[in-house]
């Protein structure tokens, strides 16, 4: 009986140690694998129609080893781009993000509404535009003239597409001093302008 009690006690102790160690280990691995920036984006106060479907993508290192971490989120909204952009911008302000007026926002002109934001050590790019309803024909593929009758799937091509890009401010080139276009810093003009004819200063040598 004593041996059985000792065995049961040992099993209970072993199970308790495993559980007490496994639970913190599980949450620790979950914390390391889940970027907290996505948790912050999940907490944005946007209605359900503005986040119908969400796809996250992450690249780079959280500790900026070689490349700093880049977080990208694509969200489908059920309403028009203007209304969707207003909802997201209001949610960002409420969450402490500040509008960031900076050059190269965006890097190149984009369709839709593109804004940039900053909060603490992070920068955020918000791009809201109309969804891409039909893919362009590939090379060699014959194009079919559009039909005059409405397509039954035409109603599904509505709403808007939202892209969110979050970077570390230290890795965002727009936070660094931009090169100046001051002519004094560009060096000597390779094509100087002559005000006088230099050939007039040459004297003819006796023949």
C-alpha cells in the first residue's frame, strides 16, 4: 500500500511539473511566433464590414538581424474606399497614431487613398482602393469583347481593398535626412557656360 501511494504521489508530482512547465512554454512560443503589432491592429475599432477577410504576412527579423521586420496586412471591406478609409483613419487616431506628412508617401503615385502614420518606434502606411475585379488577359490570350448583358457575378465585385504596412521607424528610409538638391552640394558643373569666346584670347603663332 505504501509503495502504491508513493507511486501515485510521484505520478501526480510529475504531471503537475509537466503542466506547470508546459503552459508557460506554450504561451512563450505563442508570444514569440505572434507579432504584437498584429495584435495592435486587431484591436483597431473598425466595424465588421471593414474587416471581412484578413491576410497577414511578415518578413525580416524582430531584432533587426540583417533585415528588420516588415508586417503587411491585406483586408477586404464590404463598402466603398472613401467610407472605408475614413473608418480606418479614425480608428488609427483613436489608437494613438499620428498622421505623418512626409515625402515619398507613397513611393509612387497610387490609385485610391494613401496615407502615412507614426506611433512611437513604428511607421504605418495605409492604402485603401477599389478591388481588382478581373485579371488582365495574359500574353497570347484572345480577348473577348464585353457583353452587353450584366454578368451574374458583377455584384460580387464591390467594396474596397485595404493594405496596411508597418515598419520599424529606424528601418524606414523616410525617417532619415533626405539628400539636398542644393547646387552647391552637387559639385562642379560638367558643362560650364562661357560668357566670352575663349578663342579670342589665343594669339596666332608666326608661320
